């Protein structure tokens, strides 16, 4: 499974302005709803908060991978955001986060959920990719980078 399987140009946000983690999750949920993914923002936000209650999805080095399984979702939905300024995210390394990949997964996708999470985390472990994502100035450039 590749990131290109669940990302689209209308689900890339450059220099997103948010105050904190809670504000970020609300904004991501609203943006997914606005892309016509067939999910209400309230359901997305509730699922993300529930997952974050289990432990932070801040993976370190300025990257977070908020994700949730959602009943009734029939396909994987991804959204990439580069923040205008880093925010505290309670990441594993304590560093602030400026790159975020939201991943929503069907509740009944079985092992495909693990494959999707692995595809995203593998891409964002690459130092060159991360550096280019932080410098890119267009959504199409970011789409190319995140799609591999």
C-alpha cells in the first residue's frame, strides 16, 4: 500500500495555522469533511480524540500521524498538513510538530490498517523527503513528495 492510494490534491494543506493540538484535530476533521469524504467532522474529531486518549500519535522529529478507525468508512482517507508554526503535540521525543499526516481507516480493513500506517511512517522517516516537505511551496509539489 502506498500513500498515493489515499491522498488527493484537495487534502493537502500548506502553512496551516493552528494554536494547539486540539485546534489542529478540529481543523483536520473540518477539512476532511469539506473534501467530500462522506464523513461528518464531528465523527472524525470524536474518533481522533478517542485514539489520542490512548497515547499521542506524535512520532518524533516534528512529525505526527493522527489516525483512527471509523465505522462505516469504506476507503482509506489521508490528509497532509504542514503547519505555519510548530505546536506542542506531546510527541514521543518532546519536540514540537510541524508535519502532520492524518489517516482515517475503515474499521473492518484488517491488516490493511497496519500496511497504511507503515506506508506513511516509512515515507516520513526519510530525512530527504522530510526536508523537501518543509521547503516545498506548492500543494502539487507536496503531493508528489508524499506520494513517493
